[in-house]
C-alpha cells in the first residue's frame, strides 16, 4: 500500500469518527476539504478496503462507521446509563431486577432496549424497578453479573 493511500485511508477513518458522513459524495468532498484529491471510484475502493459499514447515528441517519463501532457505541451508552441511573441489580431464577431512583426506571429500560444487548430479550419498567428478561439460554445470574460490570466501568 502506498504512503498516499495510507494517509488518505487514515483521513477517512478520522472523518467518519468526527463527522456524520452518509454518502460517497460527502466523503469525497470532506477528503477534498482535507487536501486529498480523489475521485468517487477511489473513495468506493477505500470504503471497501477499510470494511466500512453503515450504522444508524443517534439522529437516525445512516452514516459510515468502522465495523463494530456501532455496537461499541451502544454498549458504551448502556454503561453510562447504568452508572447514571442504576442503584443495584439482583437476579432471580429466571429474571434480573434493576433498581433505580423513583422515576428513572423507564429511561434506563429504554437504554437497555436501545442497546440491542445480545443477552437481553425484553424489559418491563415501573417507577423504580426494571424486570430484565434474559435471552434464551442465558442464566439470570450471568446476565446480572454482566450488567453489574457496567456500574463499575470507569470507577477508580
């Protein structure tokens, strides 16, 4: 790979990290603004070589992202929601119960649902309690432990 291509592809990764870019034309224009002269065929080839995917941004717009970036962002948002609103997490035989301050259960349940967590089938929230139903084959205690780790992320 030429140094020029490496620099251009590094610029693409920076651009999609820092901006919401939806089309090859937008990406070509952003590269041009950054001092890279490209044609759309080059941008298309770079997108394929980098393995970029389209991910839904928080505003609902489909934008270019690195593979796995959307999953990482959703889990990071879920961890932040747990640190903000969860007081404790307990497991029963077949369900996990998350306790929040009064009035915050719905917001945390929404964050859990929006995360598309692979081990969560569904949530039901009240005022200060969320029932989290584990996906088939996931023990409630295992899901409790996994969700509890979000409370500790970033804690020193």
